[in-house]
C-alpha cells in the first residue's frame, strides 16, 4: 500500500542509493557498447564552491539532457570534475591559517603552504559534489577529475611546451590587471566594474619655452601623473594645432613630455587634452605604442609609489624633493598629496564631481591597477581564426543563435592572453632561468638542464619560474584532458568531440572560446557541436541576486523545503531561450503541489485496482476513453522529444505538465471513474490496465525533469505486477508511442473536454453563480456531435453543472454563444444573469484595460525611460503589458460570447 503522502526528504537519499547500486550513470555500459555516445562536460565548479541558483539551473538542464538521452539508448557520459580555482582556494586557505593563528603563507614557504592547500582540498574542498548529487545530477561519478590531478597536469604541461615551441607562447612586458592585495595579474573575468562617486581633477602643465602658457588636462587618478610621458590632443582640434610637436614640462617631476596628435583624445570631453600614462592605463598603453613613448611605472606590487632607484622614473627627469617624498606612500594617500602639491603651485584649475566605473578584484575587493610587468602570453590570434570559422561554417552552433555575435565580437578583436599568475596554488610554469636570464621551457627540470648545457657547453644552475598558470588555461583543455589526453585513450576516441555544452553567457569569452581554440588546435576538431547558453536566475521582481541586496535564494534550502524535483521542474519550466528566470518561491511550492498531484493520482489508481498486466498491449484498447488517453500520451512524448531536441526546455516541461496534470490526473481519471465504479467488467479491466500503463508512461515522461518521485513510483508500481525488464527507471527506454495516435478518439473525447472547459470559462467570465444549473443548447448540431452529446450527456452535465442538454436551430436571445471545434452551442441565461449589465461591466473593464495599455506603452516607447530605469523596472512594465493584453483578450472573448 502506498504511503498517504510523498515525503521527498525520505525518498531522495534512498533513490540516490538505488542509482548508485545499479551503477546507473556509468558511461560505457557493456549493453551500450554499440550505442551512439552522448557526452556533456560539466562546467567544473570551483573546489571552494557551494551550490547557488546558477549552478542549480545549469546542472538541472544538463541532467535533463543526459537522462533523456540515456533513456533514448545513448551511451551517455556526463563528465564531472572540479576546478582548482587559483585565487579563491589560496584565499580560503590563507584565511584558515589566520583564523587558527598559524604561520602565514610567506613565512611558511611555498612547499609547506601547498601541503596545507592539498590537505584542505581533501578534507573540505569539493562540498559542491554532494550538493549536485542532492539536486539529482546523473554524472558518471566514478570518473571525477580535478584540474590539478596527475592526468590533467600532464595535459597542461604538454600544451604549454608545445605552444612555446610553436612560437605561440612567449614572455613579454605588458599591462595587465593587477590585484595589489593578492599581488598577481588577474583576468578580465575576475575584475568587477563598480560605479563610484569620485572627482575629475583639472591640472595645468606648462608649455616648454612659452612662459605663461599652459595646457590643461583632466584625470581621475592624479597620482599617476608622476608616470606621464605625453599629452595627447585630437589631430583636428584647432585649439592645440600649434602645440603638436612641442613639449610640456611635467609638474613636480620636471620631465619634458611631447604633445602628440592622436584620435584617442576627444575634443568634446573636458579640455580636449589628455595626459598619457602608458604604464598605468590600457588605452594610454596603445597610444604609447603608436607614438613610441617610454613606459614609466611608478608603483610597486602593492600599489605603493616607488620612485627611489626607479631608473625609468628618474631618466630625463628633475623631480622636486616634495615629489620624491611621495616614495613608499599608498596610492590613495599619494593622490591627496599630489593634489595638494599641484594646488600649492597654482596648477590645480578645478575639481569636478564625477561618477565613474572603478575596476575591483572580485575576490580581494580592492581597486585593480593596470600594471606593467613581465608575464607569459599566448598569441591566440591564429587559434581564434579557426574557432571563428568553426561556428561560421556550422560545425558548432550556439543556442540561442544570438550569442554567436558575442562570440564573434571577442574573437575578431582578440588580444594576447596573459596566462601567468603570481600565485602558489596552480600549475607552476615549466620554465627555468639561468643567471643571465635565458629561459628554458621543458617538460621537466632534467630536460631544461640539458637545454642549458647545450647552450653553454657546461652544466649551469637553473631557477624555476615561480608563477603559475591562469586557471582558465587548464579549463580550456577540459573536453579532452578529462578523457585522458595526451595519451591515446579509448575514452578520447569514443567521447571526443563531445555533444552539448551547457553554460552561462558570462564565460563565452573566457571558457567557451578558449575550449574551441584549444580543441581545434590540439585535437583538430571542435570540442562540442552545440553550445546552449542559459539565462540568469533573478529574484521574483527581476533584480539580480546579490548578498548586498539580501535577495539571494538558496537552492539547498528550497530542496530541503520542497524537494529537488520541485526545484528542478520550476527551473526547467521557466528556462525559455533568451529570457532570464524570475524565480519566486511560490513557483517552487506550486510544483511541489504537482508532485503531490502525481502521487495522489498513483494512489487513486492503486485504490481502484489499476495494476500492471502482463502482456498488456495498448494498441488493442477498444474503449474510446482509453484510446484517447493513450493518443494524448503519444502526443505528449512527441512534443517533449521535439522540444528537448530543440533546447526549448520550457516547452518540454509545459507539454509534460499538460499531459500529466490536465490529461491524465484531471480528465482521464475523472472520466474513468464511472467505468472503474461500474459493472462492465471488460471495460473496467481494460481501463485499469490502461491507467497502470499510463502511470508508467508518466514516470518516463517526467523522469528527466523529476527523477526522484518518478524513480520512487517506478519502484512502487513495479512491485504491483509482473517483474519489470527495466528495474531502474533511469535506464528504462524512452518510448515511441506514435502507433497509439488515434484521431477519432481524440476528436470525440477532445470535444467533450473542450465543451466542458468552454462552459466553465464562459460561466466564470460572465458572472454565472457557481451553484446555478443552466441549460445547454447545441445549435444545429451535426449527427456526430449529437451522438457524442448523447454518449457523454451525464458526464457533461455533471462536470459543467448543466440542468439539461438540448438542441435548437438558432441561439435564443439572452444567451452566451460558444464555438467548440467548429460547432456552436449556447447557454440561455435569461433570469440567471443580467446580460445587459454584464456587457456594460465588460465594456467598462475593456476601457480601463485600454487606458492601462496606453500608459504602459508610453513608458516603453520612451527612450529616456528605457535608458534610465533599472532593468527590473523595465522588465516589470513589459510583464504588466503582457498581463494587460492577456486580460483584454479574455474580456473581448467574453463580450463576443454574449448574444444580444
């Protein structure tokens, strides 16, 4: 006997153990040796991570695809693993050491610190794996990989050395995003632009040889003027035409700096002249290259002013003592001192309030500096050409297709990739240096020593590069390194290239494009045929979730409260292509009720003796009701299959929901009650067997979305009848029920369902009292409709609360007109509803809705509103418009029903 209620908390752990015991998710099962492989590479979560709503959406969609293809007979590999997360992990362990009052990283040294990191990783890292299992992720957990495990480290080493030997990887002095707290270069992805209220300081620089003449520049970072090497003006700016080619004298420093003509300067902004500091600004760096300007770095690694013994700063300069006194100051303290010194010399023109974006390290929270250092770079331009071509010629496609533009834009304007990081946790760069600074890149130190011996003719001492590689370097190799490359493993041969990548739009540049480049360069094949880009999960008002706003929704809490199935179905049902998900907890609660509905339907079937029958052939069903339900089931499987194949997850969920709730749980079981409670034994037996069969199909249909409750029901119902061929639902076959489509049955029962639905809707829209019994007139019905009405008269009258069903040649006055599948019917309401008053009420509501529509459209058609309103406010107006239009359509429909 089934439990009275479905207890997700009791079921989920038990079902997870069932899957584990059955080895249900293992790729390469013997019985699927000849099956076509289907491979998804999990976007490896950080080893420090915990499940957030973005992970929940991303992994729900991956799991849905994997369970669907596994049921379709494919040899599915969903490859799990984790990323070592350089900065994040190092930060976690450093905080742990500090909390325990232990020696800090630099004091204990690199080797001892890395031992601490590995110990933390084994004990506490990777908690997210168990959280993904709670979500129901059907990865092949026996194949877990880590970006710093032995195999992946071997792949990283080969790629670095090969790229170096191919001339695509080199060391250079360039500007990078520098995090002064962690004292490392960081990627663009790790930089957050934070809007801040600041100032624009206008300074006067004297013109050499023209006493009393100045050129005014504006800056948001006065401290960087110490590193200025030019002033730029626009070539067509007549105000400064005579100054181009002359020199300004840099205040405080005494350096002659040229005034150059460059289109980077905007004549409409500020004074039209801009200071150029090539060592401290990315745009200035490009201007500096165009004009061969020197690079003067005035900061140390901690973003303190560094002037003493700074050859670049002191060259061709005559700094004032007050300027040299800035040495060693923090950059922001130096800013205040520079402004004061300029004001004291009468060179501060004005200070203007200015709101601008300031780059911050996403982990450290400190302001990031463009910083000039020696770093390792990959020349990715030739790799990018192949990655571009692969999408343009269709070998890899983006879904939605609009994201191709983002991919193209980045690859077409790609810059060298800075791959070195000044950290200890990560893949240490395989480069060794001799005392003269010569570099030897090799697979190991012995090979580097051999290279040095060949160069010098003797043994020399070498020191290894202390830097590690950017985390994304190893992640770029994920689709093939996880399969055992560079070794020629059977897994590489079978599962590469992979099938689908499911990821977020924010890492198209940093991960998707780099995997494309690496896959094509090292495997000579695209890494995946489809990239599905999912949207953001926002709060119910459309705002981005953030801790500072206090609107973060914890998926684990939702799983605790409502179950993993409810959360998963919510996310799938809302995953419309190109649209962010506005997640309300009430939606998750609603789909928990869906679980309850399914469970109750299964209990109803059990209580009415609906058990599986050996040898039951659904094609042999004779009862119209059963043939209709079986046909609707076939339609549902076709719709869900087509939608999943097209990555329309919301449509797939809607089709599965419609059949399960509307067709099976509501209409079929309701219409079957008289049969199950009647005395026609053959009809009863067929209906019982059909209901049991359909319940099995519901489990299969919903399994990719709701794996726990469906697997539990599969087990419960499996115990009721003959032994199953498929004891574990996760490995059951996705059925092809096309042969069960029955248009005649669908037409008959579909007419009954539509008629009752139309009557209910009309009663509701026109204010018919709920308990009122009203007559129904079929208007000049066809013989077919007469027969249907006669066969289902009792059911229609009961479900639609009708007093009688009659016929007429025309609809009488004071009636509501209905059109059902091309045939007319009427509800005479004289004496029941004042139709004139009802028409007036609906007309008044229609007028109000028209006014609301005009008001909303005025806002949405206003460019100023769209430019200045918050994103969630604009989205709210769009939703209000959709709701208004939907209600208008309902009112128009109700008005059309009313006969004069």
